[in-house]
C-alpha cells in the first residue's frame, strides 16, 4: 500500500513554488514607486560577458520616486546607461558623473489599469499551477486505490489536498490584492 503523503507532499511543494513564483513576478511589475527589483532583468556588458546590474554597481532607493546606481568602476557609466536605455523600463537615466539617477514617473490611470491587468494574469497563471498540482495529486490517489489503498484513506487524503488547494488560492488572492492596492494607490 502506498502512503497518501507520497502524493500530497509533491503537490504542496508545487503549490508553494507557484506562490513563490507569483511573488517574484509581481515584485518586477512597476507600481509607481521606486523598487530596485525592476532592474533585476538588466544585464550589463562587463569586460565581454553579460553581468547583472547589481554585480557591477550599488543600487539604492533614496526616496519613493528615485533609484540611484553607483557604478564600482568609472568605465561602467556608459555601459550601464546603454543597458538601461535599451531595456524595456522606459526610463531615461540621468548621469552626473558620480551617480546614475532614475526618476520614476507617476503612472497614468491607463497604465495603472494595464499593470493591474498584467498582475491579474500572473495571479491566474499561479492559480492554474495550483489547480494542476491538485489534479495530479488526486489522480495519483485514485490510482493508488487500484494498488490497494483503502477508499477512506484516499478520501481523507483528497480532502487534505483540497484544503491545501484552498489555502494556496487564498495566498494568491492576497498577494494579488496587495499588488493591486499598491498599483492603484496614487
């Protein structure tokens, strides 16, 4: 007889990974406030190889509308500026010779709605992943009945999987609600 935990544990792990992925994806969506995570995707040419921006400069957020980038080497100013301009950020860097400043413009109403829509899409993808994990676990439990697992044990395990599913969907909804509030707050 197989243990129901052999189906429940991987399902919970997949659900946890879906929530963690959503959290990371939402962190990269610009919400009108300066957040250094929006620079995570930017790669800079550093002596022939592409390196993350955080590996060649110090990134700081002095206030809610500004990100400062202090390169560790003077020669990196041009490379960092070029990488920011070529990225999808849509923000023009200001260079004063010491620090590169990114001024985060306030979001328009239309842009806010688009960002909420994008966040909702990310949340929906996470929900689909959680539902798929639940489905896989329940299918595995149903097959385990054929291998000798008692039906009442299978039903209890199915209920556990459903509880996990509900718990993770609530976490996804909470993450989305927080991000939506952050985006819509002017």
